[in-house]
C-alpha cells in the first residue's frame, strides 16, 4: 500500500505580491525552495492563514535571497499582499517507508521571508 505524506513545508511566509495577469503558479525565493526541498514545477498546496483559503498550484523559481512569495494568475484572487501562508508539498511512498520518513520543514521569519 502507498500513502500520501507531507514531504516539505514552508511554514508562515508573507505574500509579497499577487499578480492576476501572470499565467499561473506561485513564485518562491529559491533559498526557501532549496531549504524546504521543493523543486520548480512541483505541485504545492497553499493554506492562507488570514482567510482560510486553500488551493493547489505549482512552483516557479523566484529570485534567490529576495524573500519573494508571489501568487500568480487566478490564485492571486485568493490572497492579499501581506497575508501569511503555509506552503505544503506531499509525496507518495510505501506505507512502511512513510513510518520513518522525516519531511523538510522550515520556519522563515514571516516579516522578511528570510531563513532564520
């Protein structure tokens, strides 16, 4: 049997931009992506702490060190700049493997989106 488990989480980052006219996705600072073990194109769930919205999209690389977290396209309607969000990715693995798997969880400074 296989199960879906949390693979990576960027816990409580601030939305720096919402670009309705972009083609879609979430742009994330590459430092945050690397620390959380998230790759470009990976599917993620976005949980908005401010309004309870949940949505799924895919990741594109943002400028390294910028603190950039930008919801693009239709997802931009689900957030406001300065909202606090949680970004979660999931992996599918064997049940026994999942029992000992440790996800990559990061807790950046939510005011600057920089790693602590």
